[in-house]
């Protein structure tokens, strides 16, 4: 009888205990977010959104100031032509920065590869197609050196690529003897080297094959980074290399592959550079490393690795092109371009730090 009564009274006791605490403890209602927090979350999940907004806003502002000629097909395609080299080198830089590294040698690799293409053709008499392949081999070798020093020797990417930048640049000058191969010679004997500088028209728009190469490269890398296991592994290394290693990612070979691919892309940029300037010059592209980092940072790719979109890099390069052309058409001092781009870099880093708080 006592057991029955105890069994009858247990639910009442249980209810009395719960009744006093369920309102204060068992509350699973989600915390409400402000509009600013929603915006922060959106920008964290869509890293290319900020540079796209800035790009559209800059187009609208310069269009309102300059007028219809700014939006002409010729002006728009001129911007693409101007940023083609930066966009290709920026793609190489993007791959490295997504692993939480940085490559200061991309410009030197680009120029050295272009010099090899020219010198192998005119000094050694190799067929232009074979000289181009040799230039790509040199780019891959330079990337391999960077990758081994970073992944196997465990040296800081900034220090490694600062050193190899000087080495590759010196090699470029020593090997070429500061000799420039003129446009007329290339056009007469090796027009293949100038292929990416050739133009074609669609209406009033004038495109170069270098622009097409940039667009196709960015589209291919976007697919690889977002829809393949290799791309997921690259992002995982940038987020946390130790966690990536524990999850089965082969971090060292992956990093070497990234730097080799970066070197190959820089060699492509070197080939496009010959087409852009028409000649093979050891002094061309001196600021390509800084310009590529500028495009990456303005494009919303985090310097801490693991977060960003290669489309954002392309938008960042286009922003620089829009500012350069817009300010030139207005007739302002060119130094204003550097001033505004510098301000955009600082603003982009500040926005990145703010967005990263979502994941913290």
C-alpha cells in the first residue's frame, strides 16, 4: 500500500519540482539578432559580397561624375585589359593566402618565366612553343622551391618568399644581362610569344586573349576551390593545419602542390605580360607582388587563411582598375589613386577583422 501511494505521489512531487524551474531553465528560444549581426553573418558566409558592393558603388559614382563615356564598351574592356596581369598573378596569390601563407615572389617568378621564354627562343633558337614550356617549367621550379622551404623546412612563408623574391629577381637580371627583346623582333620571328596581347572585337568592346585567360583561370579555380576535395583540403589547411592533418589531409604535399601551382600560374602571367607590353623586358612587372596582394586584400580574402573567394580577388582587381581609369578620366593627380587604394586596403582589413568575430 505504501509503495502504491508513493508511486501515486511521485508524479505530483516531480511536477512540483519542475513547475518551479522549467520557466527559468528549460528555455530554448533562440537569441534574437540585430540587423548588424545579420549583416555580419551574411558577409562571413559570402566573402565576395563586400568587394562586389564596393565595385558596383565605384562604377556608379564614377559614372555619375564622368558621364556616359565611362560606361562605354571600350572603357569597360580597357579596365579588363589593365587588370588582366594582376588578376592572373592575384589568382596565384589567392591560393597561397588561403593556406594562411603569403608569396612575395610572384612578380619575380612571372618576370623570370617571361625572360626564359624570350631568351630560349632568341638566344638558343628553340621553337617558341618549346620555349613557352620551358618558362612554365621554371615557374613550377620556383614554386617548388618555395613550397619545400615552407612545408618541409617549416620556415615562415613571409621570410621565405622575401628571400626567394630577391634571388629570383637577381637571377632574372643576371641571366638576361638586362637585355630587352624588342617587340619588332618578337613579332617577326616568334609571334606566339605575343599571343595573349592579340585583340578581337565584339561590337565596340575590344578584348585581348589575356583577358580571356584571366576569366577562364578564375572560373576554373572557383570550381576547384568550391567543388572538389582538393579545394576543401586547401581551406582546411588555412583554417587549422593541425586539425586538417588529424582529419587525414596530407598537409606537406598539399602545401608544395599549392606553391607549384602558384608558380605555374605566374608563368602564365609572364606569357601574358609579353603580349601586354609586346616585348620581353627584365624590368617589367616590378610591382606585381604588391598589386596581387592589394587585389586579394581588397577582394575580402583573409590574410589569416581559410576564408575568402577567388571571385572576390577578381572584384578587388577590378576595383583598382576602375579607380585608376576613373581618376585618370577626371584628370586628377595619379597619386590620388594610390591614396584611395591604400585607404581601401586598410578598410578591407578592418572589415575582415570585424567579420571574423562571427567565427570567434
